[in-house]
């Protein structure tokens, strides 16, 4: 290489990296608080909401296909994209196939996070009327039931 080419190459390299010093590297952006994140949330457009609900429906069908029940039981799912929380929730209901035998089997509702597939809460009424529940840090069956309903209705939903 000629001396001119080497000098020109070094000048180009120096110019290219002039703005890349370590003191100019920005720090990780600050994490927003939950309140700040909610304040900055921009709801989706109608087209985006349609696409998000369509995706949520497919996720709900996946939850349904992944759950196996006995021959005397049936199951159904409802999936909803919740614009308040920007999440997909899937409620899976399992009950007796023959409704005349409703009291002979457990009747359960499960709430899933559609994005992760994680079960967030459940309520169940067992044969004989005993009730079971888990989720939302609730201390009774009706609290969990009301919160599952709120999530599915597009209201505030915080399963933690």
C-alpha cells in the first residue's frame, strides 16, 4: 500500500470511531414504575385490537387442545384480549358432559395467561359442594371467582 492510501485509511477509521468512546455509551434506560407504565400506555387501534384478539383466540384454542379430560367430562374455553392489562386471558371450564349429572363431577374454571400458558387462578366445586380455589391472593372462593370474571370482562386484573 502506498503511504497516501494508509494515511487515508487511518483517517477514515479514526473519523468512523470518533463518536464511539465509552464515556458516550448510554446507561440502561430506567425501569418505569407500574403507575408510570399505566400512565404511558397507549391503547391499540381498532385494527391492532382485532389482531390481538384474533391471536388470543388462537392461544385459547391451544390451551384447550393441551388439556385432557375424562370421557364423562367436557371442556370449553373463552379467550379475551384485555386492553387494560395488554394481556390475553383464557378461561377454561371443565364440567360434566351430561348436564343431568352436573353434581356427580367436579366443576372447575381455570384462568390462564394466554401469552405464557401459565395458570393464574382456579376455582372448583367438588362433588358434594365443597369449594376449592387458588389465585389473586384471595382468602375465599368468591373473591377468586369475581377476579376471574373481571379479567375476562376487560377490567383491571392483577393475578399476583
